C-alpha cells in the first residue's frame, strides 16, 4: 500500500512538472498570462500607484493634457484619468471574473444534467436556443433596462447571457464522456445518476469548460464597456473602463486621452485573456503533445 501511494505521488509530481514545462514553452499561454497578470497587478495596486483618488476633483486642472503631474491627463471634472483607469480596472475585471465563474459553474451544471436526463435536456436546450438566437449585447441591454444600472445587475445580466453557450459546450463534452465504457460499467454497478455525473463525468469535461470560461471573462469586459458606454452599465461616478469612455466621447476632439488610454487598457486585457485561453486550449487538449 505504501509503495502504491509513493507511485501515485511520483506520477502526480511528474504530471505537474510536465504541465509546467508545456506552459513555459507555450508562447500563447505565457504571453497572455503575462499581460493578464500585469493588468491584475495594476488593478490590485491601484491605491499604491494612483496619484489621487478616482473621485477627487481639482477643477483648476480640468481637461489637462498628459504631463508629469497627470501622466494620462485629467477629465472634465479635473479627476486624474490614470487613477480612474486603475480603479476602473478593479471594477471591469471583477465583473469579468465573477461572470466567468458564475457562467462556468452554472453552465457546467446545466450541461451535465441535460446530458443525462432526456426530458430536462429538451427543456433546457430549447431555452438555450431561444437565448442564443438573440444578440448577446442586445439581450444584456434588455436585462439592464429591466434591472437598473448597478455592478451587481451587470454581473447578473452578463451571466444570464453567457450561461446558454457554456451549457451547450458542457453538454456536448458530457455526451461524449457518457458513451465511454467505464461510465456504462459504473451505471451497471448500481451507481446513482448524480454520483456518476458529478464524480466521474464532470472532472473529464473541465478542460473545454475552463477554456471557454477564459473567453467569457474577456467577453464580459468588452460587453460591460459597451453597456457602460451606452449609459446602462456601471453607474457614474464609479469608474469602469466603459463609463470613462462614455464621459470622454463628448470631448474626444479636445481631450483624446480620455478615449485612447481606457480603450488601450481594455484592448490589451481582452487580447491577453484571449491569448491565455488559446494557450490553455493547447495545454489541456489531450491530442497535443
């Protein structure tokens, strides 16, 4: 028994070392992970890096161009744009993270249940088809109009919009695993459906679900920016990349920095997350070496 445990520990250690080796040699994963880590660090270190609070106004400095005092300039109220972007990163990335986690858990559970119970499958998949038929941004705007502008409502709306696609991906992966011989053997041995679903099928569909969750994270940041730009997302004066862009659209010809800098941060973060997702896909794909 001791020898068996040692063998298992050695195998797990070798698997971890192999995964780390593959990650460090995957350019997509390393580049995307580095960009994402830098953005997360800037968001977390906002109180240390920001020259002033995101809501602190100095009217005499309104619409000041980038300078040593305000490296990203100031907005129409004299607030430091760099500070607002850093604190906005906290809001935008928190929304993306929660939407990704909620979508992953809820979509995976729905997909697993739909793959096993045929009656539930018919109902859930028709609901998913109906929601997927509507453009996600328009559907999110409709939910926000009904719920009202707030960070919590943005998370709820974007999660509802993203869950159907995740559920379909989880269901497709689960159906493949369900047909495996060992699953049939476990069922024949008398194991209950929930034991089979969550103990034996769920661990084997984590790879595509995790990869999709990274794309949901990126898409949530973009959609939140679009909602806030339209005035139905994160309410002002709470900074997010979307409503910083919204405030800058009226002075774009006089204060280009209010548009360019938040747009660059948004694009870089989404670019990094997409690269990281592509890298994860390659790392977790059992058909790649």
